[in-house]
């Protein structure tokens, strides 16, 4: 799993220092400004690979009008890893009314991210170096891994793997996948069969679940729905089969999702030495960093199952939580940072108050290589194998205790030098009603000005279609919140 160089290194193409003369093992190309912060996917993977002995280069927001920026760090020894960034490039560049946005909060400046950045960057990288391997990932690649409706063109587009001609697509959070990909490339092995990835193949294995063809989903809304429901109900990393979508003589095969990270792995990953510094370059500084510079990520995943949300197709429904001690250690290190003023900006994840929650019916375990030690470790089977909604209606097998999250918040408040601990991640108001003590604590200590909630709608029929609780639940929360506050 190790690279062949002597010392770890992460080198940003815009650094004043000269790049090393030896080839980088992997070079990331990203549509975002690079920020060395655990909320940045490229930073998370770069720190992991660096810790495992790989040399890592990063090209942030290259100019797509030529291949010059793509050759800044030379040809990678193993592969280019391409991402449009933390959001889909079309969402970053356009409003829902299809007007150009006047600001890109994840960028050094305006107009730095091309439309369909994953495709553009991949093509430029392959143009710069013939035969180079390219992996694509991030939210844009994840959610476009099969045929998909494209709002901007009002048509069904092919898998982004086919359009970009990348060698492999990484979907979801990519730690296990990237370590396995680099290990195989270093040993000259094929990239087939890696969980959490998709590739294009000529032959379809009989054990794979075959989806409707691209031609079928473009001509029939019913077949499009059939395809999506097959994808949506086969996102279980423990039980789902590979899915294959035919494209003439080719198939895009998606292998089952990568196994969730154990608590020990989450602790290791998020305690890697991120600088959390806001980069100020000749191109300006990204607008998004300051509000989250001293935020703490407590967990991944969301079992909310909102029908308009993509989280279950990306991070998955299984909550992967860090330990309380790991979270406290991270916050304690803030006091030595020159920019820290005593305020922890946020403590949470996709849904803040889902920390340490999950299904109580999972049983047994499967073995996986630890991203920390490389040794085999047991990963608890975290689900009972059903595809039923977890929250709407609420499943009786769901552990909804807020105790662990309240412990985290209490421990953070007691750290010397910490004056405020705010929660700015989304809170499920229906979950909060399960623990009135949490609502009291929230009001007393963790609201910065106003509490922000997303009831989504006021019409019960629409809310039901959204897989959200009826309006009366939100009204009950509002009543409780006002009484408590």
C-alpha cells in the first residue's frame, strides 16, 4: 500500500516552492480552491495518502483553455484523481433559474470552475499525458454514475464515466477505494471488483443485476423510474449486488458501496494534521472557509431518506461516528491555532443530531482492511438488510438516543479557551422531539443568533411525497422551542 519515495509530501501547484523532481504518485485536480480542512474531500484524501507514504500533488482550479496547468506537476506515477469539487459544477455555476451565479463560494474568484468540470478536467489530463490513468470522484461523479436526468439540458445524459472516458469512477466517500486503487496500480493489477467504484466493461457477469439500457431510460419514463429504484434500493454495502447498465457493447458496472468506516478509522482520519489555514493568493480567498474554519465533523451518513436528497446515494444511510475523545482532542488543538478566537463554529455532520444513532437490528460483522493500520478489522453489519424508511414512519429498531451527542457538546463546552460551541449543521426537529433535554441544551448553549431549520413545506401531501413528517410535528417543535427559549 506504500508509495516508493522516502518522505511524505503534499504539494500544491500554486505553492512558491519548487515541485520535487520525482514524479508524484497521485495528482488531484479539483474545481475548488484548495483548503487544508477536513470538510474538503481532496484535503481529506490527500492527508490520508500522504500519511500512507504516497507523494501527493494538487492542482486547484486549473485553466481549462489549454493543457499547460495540467502539466504543472508533471505526469503522475500512478494516476490523476479528478473532482469537480464539493458541489456539482453546474450547481456551483448556475441558479435554479439557469442564470449564472455571481459568486462561487468555493473558489478563488469568479469563473474559475468550468461547466461539467469532471469531464473537462479528465479530457485535459488525458490530452496532456497519453495513456495516463484517471479516477473521477466527488459529488458530481457520484450522482452521475449511471444515466441521469440533467436539468440544465433537460435530457437524460449518459453515465459520466462514459462521457469523460475516465478509467474508474469512485462514488461515495473515497478512502477505502483510493487506497485499493493505488495499491493495485502500483502492483500492475486490474481495477475490477473494487467496492465503491464503477468501471466500463465489455462483458456482463450473470451475477450482476442488469439495469434497463441507456436507450430504454431515454425513451421511457417508466424504465427510467425502474432503473432509479433499482439503484436506490441496492445501496447496502453488506448485501447489494453489482449493478450493470448496458450501453451497446459496453456495460457500466457499479460494485457494491464501500464498507463504512469503523470508529477507530474515523478518529484516525479526522485527526490527521490539517492546518485549517485560509489560503490568500493572487486570485483571492474562497468565501466558504471562514464560517467553518473551526467546525468539527462528528459523523457521516444520514438515514433521513428524504426523497429529494442525494445523501443516501453518496454518503449512505449508515451513521459512521467518531469517538467522543477524538472529537474533544480535535477541539483542544484549536487553542494553539493563531486564528482561533474561542468559538467552535459547528459540531455535527449531514444531520447534526444523528450522531451515534443507528439500526439496532444489525448483527455479525465482515472483515475489512483498516485504513489506519492496514490490518483486517471487523466492521459491524450496521443494518437489518431492509429497504424500509428509517424515519418516516419512524422504525422501532432505530436507536434515537441523543445521549452521546449531548455528551460531546458538554465536553466541548468545558474545554479551556472555548467560549462558544454552536450547531450550524441541519437538525432534524422530529428527532429532537424525542429528547426534550436536548432542546433545552440547544437553546441554552448552541444557537448562534437564530436556529435554522428546514421544514421544507407546509402541505402535508407534499411533505409525505418528500418522505418528511407532517406539519404538525414542526409546529410541535416550534412550540417546544419557544417555551424553552
